[in-house]
C-alpha cells in the first residue's frame, strides 16, 4: 500500500538520492575513523567501563606530529558539520520511503528497513549530541562520551549494512543519469526521473508538481549550505585571522587578556579554583614509589626551563597554538629518581567538572616538548589558563592537558 501522503516533487528519484548518497559514502568513513581515533586518544578516562566486544584495540596515542589530534578532531567535527546540509538533503530525497505502509513486505525489505532505522537514527543522534557538546549544552543528562560512542557504533553498523544492501542499486542509478547534463539543465527543462515499474516504492512521483527549482539549483543550495557552514566554523580549528569568521564558535568561548588572549574552555570559577588555593601556599607534589618531593613555584622556575610552540585541540573541534615555557616532565621525574618514566598520573586542584586528573603514557611523559608549563607567550599563565602550572603535551587532547596541577605521580620500572 502506498503512503497516504502525496510526495510530488519532480526532483526526487533514485539518481538524485544516489548522487547525494555517494557524497556521504566517500566522506562519512572519514568522520567515523577520526571519531574513533579521538576515542583512542582520550584513553581509558573517557571510555565506558565495559563495552564488551565494542572495545577498540588500545595503543599509546603518539605525540608526533604535535598537530595530530588537532587534525583528527578538527576533521571529525568540521567535516561532520559541513556534511549536515548533505545529510538533510539525502533524508529529504528518501522521505517518501519512510511513510510507506506496510513498512515491510518481505524479510529482505524488513532487513533493509532495520539498517535504515539504525543509519538514520544513529546519525541524527550523533549530530544532535555532537552539536550540543560543541555548545556545552548537556540537556540530555547522560555522559556524552559514553552515549556518543554507543551511538557511533549503531550508526556504523547501519551505515555498513545499508551500503552493502544498496550499493548495487546506487551504482545502477548513478549510471542512469549524467551529473554534467543535470548541471546544465534549467528549471524549465527539469523533468522527473523515469519510473521503475519493478519498484513498488519508487521515489519518483506518479503525479508530479511543476518544478520550483532545478536539480542543479538543489545541488547549489546544498553545496552553498555546506560552504557557509565551513566558513562559520573552520576558523575555530584553523586559527589565526580565520577565527574571527567562526561565528559558530563552540561554547561561546571566553578569552584571556594580552598574551593570555586565547580560548578558555573551562574557567577557574567553573572549576571552583580560587586565587587562594593557587597563591603563595601552593605546592607541587612529585611522587614516584616511596619518594615524594614538594616544590613551590619559585623552585620550579629555578629549574631548567624549556620553550615549545604547541597547539591545544579540544573535542569540541577548536584549537589554538601558543608558545609555552616550563619544566620538562622528564626533568620532574628525575627529581624523584626516575630517569626513564613509563607514565604519570596528574591531579588538578579543580573541585568541579570532569577530567580532574589525567593518565599520561610513556611517550607523553618523555617527549622533549612535554611540559609542566609555568608561562605562556612570555608571561605567567593567567588563572583561567591554569596558573600556577598546567600540563602541555604535544598531540594530546586538550582536556587532558590538566590545569591547576596539584600533584604528579610518576611510574617507572
């Protein structure tokens, strides 16, 4: 039985759907892979306690190149946003199929509908929770990291299954028309695609309306929407002068003043860190086995200082590159008798919010540019940027670059 709703756009048809689908077929795997890489980069701290066979193989996230996480997370968030107009156009192109009754007339069709449900439901869930996370608006009341991870696997299974089922149809449909010809066709010359008599649920309307735009107009609308989204968001990852164009900045980020004028993801006030706890009474505790060394900030400044130009890149997709000065983490490990540390556990003074501590792997502790930063751009860190000291490690997710460091416990053989 056909849908009771009359879908009469003359633009709809298997060729149009296949063109939009081919764009997603090429680009969505990039979003998937970069998202899973980000999950690995965050380590056990952002992972659900038990995901069974969904657990990804673990490996130590590399520290070179220093812009690695900036690239992977920037692609994941940026490309995901840019593809939203394509996703909406693809859903529009197949919406008649969603209202066909009965929903399935065979086991094969029921399987196809199930993969479609997982594909569409998983994708919409990932888009909505991802955008809310970018804006720091956790109205959903559950762990973003856990839910986004499970949602990703629902989408991946639906995506792979749907592609396996529909790829032959896509290839056949793409061969039925010419993109070059459609890009030359005006609205007045736009006609419906041929109806396939063997397809009872054809997307081509039997009683089409007159076209209100051409297919090239639709492509221009979708492409223009993606370009506009890119222009309004890309600056948050690229940085520099383009940041001024990023009107859709995540979370309405605060910024500091002077040399500290770069995005602040979590302010000291939001983390319940005050000037009293970071003032003259502050001490850094260094531990390794039974050895403990306590240093104040002046003693840290008396140690060998190292300067490095490093980016901070966050899960929300924004990044910034600054010049950091401080003590190498491996030099701090030497203070407690470890020449070759194999890891470190860093704890913050913060009392509110997630990620109050971070686990660092061996490469993140021993890298030449892995620092306990005391200054940025030649001046002391501001309180919002982590004064009196914060961690800065190449290629590490921003939230793991712990601010307001209280203690570091080194591990070693």
